[in-house]
């Protein structure tokens, strides 16, 4: 079995694969101050809930965009599982080629999303991740990563509104009854949900105009389903895209090492 771990700024996702099959997955809140031993207790309990034994895990692949947790999870995996984790980055051989100025600055999760989108759906393809940030990544040709875009995520945009505008308050991030809001909650839902659908539509259109053709668009992240329901710019929603990218990266890395 392979344990995949996607460490984001807001959440940490875990997935356990048997071959190509995702047999269990969980999500917890990211806590930067939590110790490796505390995370180990959480993982043990999650495994216990699904009847998975620690000894069944033969490998581990990690995507981490929270630098303070890199060392914590390296120690955790070594001590708890007795394996050396593979950390995702643009330096790991995956078959992707990076035609950008700063490949070493590309987030590990974006590498995984690009790899999974390309391997599962071919090219040209755009991976759109709705996380702490809203990130778009473009792969064309034979696995050529040519760049992307980053915007503030829906959640942090909403938080900024609630925190900085004295008369606004927290609202559920769901579709409003109409684009023209009739009360404060609906005003904000229109701007956040329909506004982000428009953001994706605009970027996808501009990217297509620059390329001269329309790539397939794969969405992932917590609000991917909500946004995808509001736009035909998104073709497929893949909730576990990053975990799948980690699985593929580990598989390709292992094959190269043999």
C-alpha cells in the first residue's frame, strides 16, 4: 500500500492506494505547531478506523507547501512507517518538462495536479485548483508545462471581506438565488461564487486565445463542484487530483530507480 499526503495551508489530505485504487482517504486541518508525534497519533487512529495496518504501508509520497511541516512529516514517516518519503517537486522525474522561468518555485501541489491532469486526460489541459489560492496550471504537447496563474482563493477572499468590512458577515459559500442579490448574504454569494466562476471563464478564455485552441479544464479542491456547476469552462471535477498526482509521481520515480 502507498500512503499519499497532500499538506496544504488550510487542510491536509491523506490517501491510501492499493495499486491504482484509492482505498481510503481523510482530511484534517493543518496545524503548523503540531508535533510529529501528534500527527502520528492522528494517522494511527485514521488507519484504525478503516482497518489499515501500519505494517501494510510500503511507501509514501508527500506534497507540502507549508515549509515548517516538511521536517515534521519526514520524521513522522520514517519513524512511524519505516520508509523514506518521496517529496513532490519539479525536480522529481515525472516526464513533465517545465518551460517556465522558475521551475524550482513551482508548488509541489501544482506539480502533482499538472501530472495527474496530463496523465489522466492528455493534453492540452488546464488543472484548476480551488484551495487557499485558486491556481491554474497548463500542460501542452508531450507533457510540457508552460505556466499558469494564481489568484486569491475563495475562502481567503471571503475571510478578508468579513474581517475588513465592518458591516459584512460570514456567509455560506453556496450559489445565490440569482446574480442580482437582494440582501447582504446574496450580494456576497454572488460576488464570491459567480464571481469566481467568471474569473475561471475569463482566464480559460484568455489562455485559449493565447494558445490558439481550447484546452480541457480539470478542476479540483473543496469548492470545485460548486464553481463547476456555474460554468461550462470546467469539463471535469477530480476531487482527488493531487493525491492521484502523488501516486503517479511515486510510481514513475520507483520505475526510474529500478
